[in-house]
């Protein structure tokens, strides 16, 4: 691998990093699936471990040994070395996490394929806060979810902040976008899933009651910050589930709620004799 020193912020080799928003990166025509940015050595390490491919890497001199060790003999990956001022001029912000890597966005799995061997799935409907999306993915990984489905309007899990907050869990938990609810409900029901919508409603069943004897396959649906789930989501649900609260608090942050719900199901699964999840699907 040959590190290429770049001293001009306008150098065309740095085009992937030049004030491009995450939305703009998704629209890059080459590759067809678009790009995303991985920020920090740890995040790039986890992306590589998940099989994701860099298009190029941008770093500064002090982090060059770490990056070279991480990339190994990958001579076909351009490695650009710049000083801190050039990095900030190119990206529009202070790059202080070691590296930025322009990554090929992988092809999203077919939802039916993702559900085929899953038992516990988290569904995110229209979350707009990338921090919450990342936190949900971290909870999903830690609490044994087999997959995450995100709605067409949900924030991108491969947004830089989502990746960072998830501590790389977006590369660990299989995920894909689901279709709109009419088709999405058919997809989940066709795969044998019981749709449980986490919401406040008069007819809601308490989470502890639901988790005491849960269906074999559960898709736990969580809604947008503030507004919660849409009417289409609750109409598609087989059960409305609520987390019992005290102290005059009616609900939790969506990421915290996802962790509580998945923990409750995990405890019941362990009592029932299912082993903890090992990898992208449950072992048997």
C-alpha cells in the first residue's frame, strides 16, 4: 500500500469527502448503491469485519501507522494523507477521530430473506433522529435481536452519527428497508411473525404480560420520536404493547424502550431454553 500525500483541498481525489452530505453520498452513481462514510479506526475495523469494502481512506500523518496496519496489504485501496487544516477544509468540520473512509454501500438484503431464519425482529417506523437509530441498533445487538427493519422514511442507519452511536452495531445486526405498511404487514405475517406495536393505547397489554408467554416469532415495532406510531402501524399490529411506567412518566426514549422490550423477550426465551444469539441469527 502506498500512502498518497495530498496538499490541496481542491484535489479531485478527495471528491468523496468534500462537503458531501450523507444524502448526497447515497446518490453517487458509482457504485450503483451509493457510498457512506466510516469515521474512526474502530468503525472502519468493524465495517471491514462485516465485509464492507472501502473506496478510499483519508487520514492524517499521526494515524497513518494504525490505518496501514488495519488495511494490511490492500494495495488497491487509495490511502490519502492530509494535514488537519486540509481535512477540515475538505469536509467542513474538524476530523479528530483518526480517519474517514469512503465506503461502498452494500446491497440491501431482500426483507423476506432476512426474516427467514429470524425470531426476534425490531421494526423502526419513521425515526428521524440518527442518534436514536444508532442507539436502537446498539440495543438490538446487545439484547439479541436477529434483524432490524426500517421503514421507507426512517433515518439512514449508515449515516455517520448513526454508525458512531451504534458503536458499529449497524454492521453487526442484519438490516434492510421494509415496504410501506400494507405490503410490510403481509411480509411479516407471511414469515410467521406476530406484530407487536409498542404504543400507548387503552387496549394495550403490559409488556410483562406479553413477554410472559410471547409468540414464537415477534416483530417489535417502534415509532417516531414525539408522534409515536402511525395509525397504519397500529392497525397492522396483532398486539399493542406498553411498558409499565411509574413516577408520572408515560414513556421512554425510543432507544431505551427498544432495549427494555427486547430484554423482556430475551429473558423469557432463556427461560424457555433458547440459547443467546450468536451472530446474525439465533443458534439452535
